[in-house]
C-alpha cells in the first residue's frame, strides 16, 4: 500500500447541478495539478521482454504502461509527484521511477507472474532522523549497474546516491563538483555523469588590483567595484567603470564525470563539453556523445568597450550541438563539437533547425545516433562516424524522452518518444536512418489546464525565434535561469559608466506577486517611476497594477521583438506586433508565466516544525542583520529600489536555483579560478549558515508534508519513520493543507488478494472501491 500527500487539497461541490430536493451538498475533496517544471532524463523505457513500454506521465503523477503491439495503454500506476526518470532492473523484475518533487524513487513490480504486478513495492527516500527533512532531494536519472546496485542522480545536492537494490538503502554518495547532475548512463563497468550546468568559462572582466595591468581580460578593479563596493547604485549600475563579459580558460568548467562502478572511485573529469548538457549516450567502445546547447553570451560581451548589443548575437543565442568525447583509451581525448546547423552568419532554414538537443541514444551496432531536438519538436538521426545528420521528422510538442528497439541482429527498428509537454508518446520507424516515418502518436491522460499548456509549449518552442534555433526556455530552462550574463537590450549608462551591468537571466518560478520581476523596471513595470531604462527621469507605468497578465504580456512582447527577433528584419505576428508567436500563444504564455510555483523548500521538515537553526536564521535576517528591511515578506523582495530602478532579487525559494549565481558580478577569475568544490550555493549565497537554513526551510506556500510518500508493507509498516510520516500526513490532511490518498493491494492468508483505494477522512481511511470498509 502506497500513500501520498497529494498536490494540495480543495473542497468542491459534489455536483455542478445538485438536486434541490437534497438537504445539503456533500463536499468532495479534490487534488489539483501544479506544474513545477521538473526536468526529465530517460523518462521512457522498453521492458526487456519487448511487450510493453513504461513512460512517466508527469502531470498525472503516474507511470503509464503501453502495449508495444496494439499501442493501447495497459495500466496507469500512481507514483510520487512529478515523476521524471525511469530505470529498469536488468532482469526486468522491477521498474524504478524518480519523483522529482516527492524526493523519492518508487519501486514498481514489473514481473507479470507476481500477485503484486504493477504495484508500488517500496518508496526509496532518506530523512534526517532529527530534523525530519529530506536528504534525497530532487532525484532525476536512474542507472542500474546490475541486479544488485543502482545509482540515482540527486540534482539539487550535486550528488549521486548509490543504492543497494535488495535492501533499498542508500549505501554511499558520490560527489559531483559541478551543478545539477541529471543525465547519466552505465556502460562497460563505468558510470558516466553530466551536470546540467557547470559554467561555460565566461565571467565578468574584473581583476584584483595587482593584475589590472597584466591581464588582457581586465577592464575594472574588482576589489574596488565589487568586493568592497558601496551599497546601492554602485552595485546595480556599474558606476564609473567598464564591464564586459569575457571567456577565460581559467574558469573551471567540469562537464563529464566517470566513475568505476565496482569501486565507485572517480576516474576522470572532462572539461568544456558545452553549456547546457541535456542527454548522454555511450557506445560499446567507450565513445561518449552529449546532447547540448552551447551559449554564445560572450558573442556580444564587449558591451562596455565596443558597445555590443543584440546584433552581435545574430539571433543565435545558442549553438545546437552533439559533443563527442573519445574515452576508449586510458584517458579521454579533447572533446569534438558536431554542429547540427550552419554557423553564424549563416543560419538554417526555420523548418530545418534542430533546437535544444535533448534525449540521445546509440544503435546497438554503434553506427547511428537517434536524438530529439526538443524545442523543434523533432527526432533526428546522425552518423556516429561522420556526424552527418541523416534525417529528421516532426513529432509532438517538446520531445524529451527516447527509447530504442532493435531486432535480433541489433538493427534499429523503432524509437519510442515521450513528447513531454504534449504529454504524448510517438512511435517512429527508424529502420531506415535516412527515411524516418511516424507510425503512431499515443495521447496520455493530461489534467493540465489547456491555456497554461499552450503557453508552456510556446515558451519552450523555438518557433519564438527568427532562426528557429532557440526558445524562451533556452535561457530559462525548467523555469529557472541559465546562470549566464547577457547583454539583452540593456540600456547604456549615462551616469559615469559606459554600460549598465549585463543582466543575469532570472527565474520564472514564483513570479506571481513580484512585479516588476526581480531586476530592472523595464519589462512590465506596473509602478513606473525611476527604473534602469530611465534612471533620472520618471516614467509612466507600462502595464496595469491590478492585472499581472498585462505585465507579463508586456515582457513577452518586448522579448519577442528584441532578444528573439532578427534585429535587421523583424517580422510581425497576426496582430501586427513585432516578433514571432501569435496573439493566442502570447496571451496563453502571459498566464503560464504566472502559474509556475516554487517547489517545496529543500529541507522543510515533513512535520512542518522549523528547526532551531532555521529559527535563528529568521531572527538574524529580520532583526539582527536587518536584511528584512529590503527583502520583506511575503516574497522576500522589494520593487523599484530607490535611486537605482533595480528590483531586489527574492530570497524566497532561493535554494531552488542560484540567485547569487556563478555568472554574476562576483564571478571573476581572480575570485574563482582555483575553485575545487563546484560553487556550492550553501557557502556562496550567504556566509551565514543560520540564514541559509532559513532559506532551506522557509515557506514557499507548501507544507513540509506536501508530496511526501509512505509505502506500507511487512518491512516498513511498523518502522519509526513510517509512523512519523503518517502522523504528519494525517495532520496536514485534517488541516486542509493536503489530500492524503493511497492505493495498493491487500494480501491475506485467509482471503484472496484485493485492490484497495483509500482516502483519509479525519480519523480513518475510507476504501473508495468498497464504501463499507474503513481502516
């Protein structure tokens, strides 16, 4: 029996048209769907017997099972909140599913001979015994070594958990000194791991005073203007100095980690594979292929000295590439970059672009790569020998998952593709790598609001750019920030500087209620006044203070006209606004941008009791250090900070992704060039561990019990953690914070096995399959 604290409880009438003869309506509790923008990695697998496919249905919080012959959906298995990755035990007996928001792995019985077939057998999770907070945060990819050992990538903590398959226990943790490990694969006694974001060796052009005259990348004294800069305008406006974005090989850029699967020893780290690393595949010899997008944020980086702007980017903010690394010898060779499109100033035809390479697999005979271009809605094939793109085919919206099927001779037959945002599965005939054919598209059940779904697809689609090579989400992957500094319509400075500091892309998570959205008062400013487009003269509001969608629409229109559009020949849409995307898509995106919440706080205890260290951080933040004077509740931010026009970054949800990121003004080579620990946010956002603990536990709108799971079986039912979890879940349900539900199979020595579906009702569990039974 598996129980879960669902995605937020609400009370709804039992019927939209109740019978007036009834004395009163019976309230019915309902769970809703929140889109947390969780990342995917290997979210679809084919069972070894070849008869069925397992695929995550992320918005429904299920794993769906598809018959490979009939394309029918055979089963829908409820797991945790936002399942994103699947691993299958080599013997085929179990399917493991990573639940990104629930901080867990669901173990599903996939042995059709068992009475527990397609039931969740166990929930793998780790909690601190004292604080009751997770130590298994945001799992993504799962990779089995054999039937005894598996790895799970814990993206937010930069670790790989080593799990004993039999005991379900985490036995060790492998450290990754780069940010956000997600994709990984086991091949030939090696574990290959890529972090999603590790830096691209760009930073600001500052140096310490002693290096100013000798370093060609230096344009300002970082000691005077960053480390010891006075508060206020000097920080936000780059007063009295020139700042550029420079690429420097001394910046650490660790991109591929290789471990020995027998000893878990780190064997090698390979640098500079690309900027945003989405997928990885390894052939039988040890050649590594990485699907990635290389950012060009330094192409217009000479903003201060050469007055660079958007034209230098030529509407090509990213290069879409496959990176090949020959690791067949004792050590890996220098990475080789395979461009999927012509290089600037040449551009692909819009219908031939391959934006955001994501999922990637290699044929069993090592001759052919099959990959997805997520932002272009395509599957494509490529020769592993020459790097030539052989063919491409359009599938459904934003394909992020890929599983290959071969015949007995090892020849490619079919590709099963998860179109993550359409929430559908496409079946593609890949038997002829030069002539792909779409066989079927299977729609999965999807509770998403249609308008928000449309806006989310538009945000992730490369149709928004003139060249068709990048999407809005390219700079805001998973609703986050790419951590890079860009010069995107940044106004020239007229108060003693050459250029206002290039801007760090901000999150879209948690936007609602925080207009004008974190940095400048330029895009969608409902307040007007002084902002960084007009730092000396008052300007009128450019959207409605009571209509946030008008503000996000203003932001969208401005971005599509500038960042996303050909600066020499910008098209217009169906309402004569500059840029691509229709009025309907823009309107839908304006609603979508305000719908994405922060995920639950990283270390909020599941009993919702803030720890003493967290309380000390709250006291320091609001009283002793007076930080709360500017970063005040409920959003921990302030709009239009006096004199600078800058909106203070929010501390709310700050642990979700770097707000004080590697690519900000503190990221200059003299400061970080000798880094060995990978810029851990815990020691970079603030030096006060008390205040950082406040961030880790601080409320983002969800209780600590939100999305937590517990599995009841003979081994777990009486354990202390099970009892504590159930008590916390039941209390949260009584308080209306969550809806507590469960389902499973009841086994008895006296009776036949029976399915049960339970809903917690104040002080007992009601079986919704048999209303006469309570527990």
